[in-house]
C-alpha cells in the first residue's frame, strides 16, 4: 500500500514514470494486491497501453471479485478497447455490487448497443436517468436509440429531457440533440 501511495503522490507531481515504477513494484512485491494491479491498470489506461490496462484490471477483479470499483474500471477499459462482451460482464458485476451508478449504466448501455441489444440499452438508460434525472447524455443516448427503434414519442420525450439539462452536453451533442428534436416534431 505504501508503494501505491507513493505512486499516487508521484502522479500528483506529474512524475509519470516514477508513478508507473512504484505501481509495478507494488504489484511485483505483492502479486495478490488488487489495489496495486488496479492502479497500474489506471496508469496504463491513462498513459500507457490500454490493452494492458484491460488485463491488469481483469487480474485485479480476479484477486478481489467483490470490488465494484475494479469491475467498473475493467468494464470501462474493455468498452474503450471494443471488447463489448467483456465490458458488459464487468459492468454488470459492478452494478450488482453497487446498483446506484448511473454513469456505469450508461457505459453498459453503450456496450449493449454495440452488440445490437437496443431494448436492453434503453432499459439500462431508463434506470440511469431514474437514478439521475439530470443526466443529459443518458437522456440523449436513450433518445437516439428510441429514434432508431422507431419509437418516436419515447424519443421525443427523451430528447426533451436531454435539452432541459443541456449544460452537460458537448456543443456537438447539443446541436445533434436539437436536430433530433426538430426531426421528431
């Protein structure tokens, strides 16, 4: 833990290589430390090899299967790397351990969409916005999927909610949401 803490401190000081070495040393000294493997995964996710990050996160999950945070990190890393089935597996596990995670529900919906599971994605997004009614990106993605599924009235309600909380949308997302709202009139 001390080596991980030193690695964290070095990250704060912008010493990326020093941080990586401390995380690696922690993982090598205690191969059963889920924390050390997860932090090394974080480093690779942010600064190194995203593929390696997936493996490190998965290893952290195997060391501590009840750590929702490790599963969240693994799921998000697999999602970024295009392995949607593995992303789904880890994100579902994280949600089973801690159900109130709207952003993880959003990521799970993206994994579902990428696998052609629109209904499941909409259901997950509905749960996300039930937990955080101001989650504009979730409302917007929900609207997009509903529109593709030809559920115009649902899509219209969802895009309306996204626009009510538009400060969380990027400029591009906001323009696209407005355009979708015009199409649904």
